[in-house]
């Protein structure tokens, strides 16, 4: 797969990403949590899926260091009014594993395995 050096306008169709704040009460205690909502029409969702698959299939180690240095991670900025709806928040989708090392960033906490 050829590496795309210039990025932008990857999303076709309609895609909206936003954060919803939720509140509930449990035994008199107020609980608040945030959720990221991703909504799109079929073309927008397929376009996002295509972008995610391309990132997943990219062999980061084969990308020239001038475009993706050792220790960096492939990522895309999704911007309101460009790739996303004007009502969206900015979002970045990216790889967890770093080029050349395969390491994850320090704040990552893995899910519990069953």
C-alpha cells in the first residue's frame, strides 16, 4: 500500500462526531459520564471504515522516516466543516503502536482479558 503523504478530505458523505454528557442517579448519588457518538449516512460511515482499514493495514515500518519518524504513529485529523459536519468536534484517529518499536503510549491501559 502506498503511503499517503498529504492528508485531508478523506471522508466522503456525511459524518458527525460529538460528545454527549449523560446523567443518572443511583441510590441518591448523581453519576455523570461522557460518550463519544459517531453518526453518519451510509457513504460517510463506509468512508470512515475505509480510512480505518487503510490505517490498520499500513506497514508503518515501510514509510520513509521523513514522513513518519521512528516512534511516531500514523494518524488523521478529522476537522469540522472539512471531513466532518460543522456540528462535529475535532477528532484524531490513529494507530496505537509506534513505528519501529511497536510500543503503545504511556497513558494506555489495556482492557481486562477474559
